[in-house]
């Protein structure tokens, strides 16, 4: 099946710094990618929908200036957490679809902000 | 807006026995997709089974089957001959299109006792 990768798998950063997380579709072109956030033992909450070549669509309550999403190519979307704070510590998961009639999830990125 | 409800935060089953996980949802659409995902400790989302709403026949994948009741907006997952490797968090999810954004339930943690 199709593969979606995320990098890094785990990142630790200091409060106030910015962190970039990459989501790549390895063997298919993804016109749409989704970013989810998951706190421990909780559900996945959709943060935003990323469409190649256009601005991301953010869910209500998600700060678009804090969570910058770029989908510059059909195989790569990035999520940048700007001026990260401890409350941003979470598990971030992307999924990719659109190019194929299916959707695939990445393995996730654990962000720890000290 | 669509909602997905899983009323069982935790379930346990004896190895080789059968267990049923419950899920209800709310939507005004007539065509949509429903999913069950497994999330083991690695946090990778694994597709267990998919049901297209227009299909009356319940989906089956080996030991996994669903009971889809469209009028009641119910979508339960039955795991037969439970194995130790089935232990994980299970999420019920709704999508309007197969490659679209997902709405997840809160999850059910399944424990399998040897």
C-alpha cells in the first residue's frame, strides 16, 4: 500500500523556538493532506486541511499564525509550530489523500516543548 | 457538523473470545464512509475495516466484521477469536469522501487477557 512518512519522529525544543514537521507521500501524489493533533489517550483532532498550491484551511479554534502549513508540492506538506510553548507538546499526525481514492496516515511526530 | 461517539472508553476480552466495540455517528449526508482504525502503542494508525454507506452488506475483513445500521446511525466492530496483538486503541471514524478529512470518536482501549 501507499506510504506516508513524517520527519522527525520525535523532536524536543525549547520554549519560544519554532519547529518544522514534514509529511511526505512516498509513492503517490497527494493533492490534499490533513494535519491532526492527538493528546495522550485522546482522539485525533483535525487542525487543518492542506491543498497543494493553495492556502491551508484551518479548523475553528486553530491559530493559523501559530501553526503554519505549507503544501508546496504534491508529495510534501510541512507544519511549522511557531514560538512553541509547553502546551503545544502533543503528537502530530498527517494523512495524505486526494491523488488516489484512499487516504493514508503518517506515523506521527511527537513534539515536546521544554 | 458530523459527530462520532464511542461510548466505551475501555473494553477487555479474553484471548480467543469475541468482543464488540460500539460507535454511533450523526450526519445529514446519505452517502459517506465509516472506518475503524487501530492505534497500537507505536501510534501508527492502521485501517481495520471500511464501510461505504451505500452498501447494505456489512464489511468483513478476516476476524473483523461490522454491524452497520444506517437508519440507527450505528457502526459497531466485532472482533472474533481475539488475539493478544489486537490490544490497542480503536477509533471509529467518519468521512464524507474516501480521501477526505476524518472525524474521529474518542476511542476505545481494548485489552486482551491471556
